[in-house]
C-alpha cells in the first residue's frame, strides 16, 4: 500500500504546482496560495512515508 500512497502524494504535489502556476499566470493569489498549500501537504505526506519506510 505504501507505493500507492507515495504516488497519490506525488500527484497532490504536482497538482499543487499546476495550481500555483495557473495562479501566477492569471494573477490569482488565492489559486496560487492553494497550490502552495497542496504542495506543502504532499511534501509532508511524503516525509511521513519516508519515516514509515525507515522503520520497516
């Protein structure tokens, strides 16, 4: 299950990058902030997966 979780987290991170870029392109600070939040969430989840892997 860990591999699937890692893919979902990476997808969330990439979605965040897309939202941030779209927010910059359209001068939409809310969308840009939402993208950054998605990226941070994905990164945090990835870190959690790495910790779980370390204790296997």
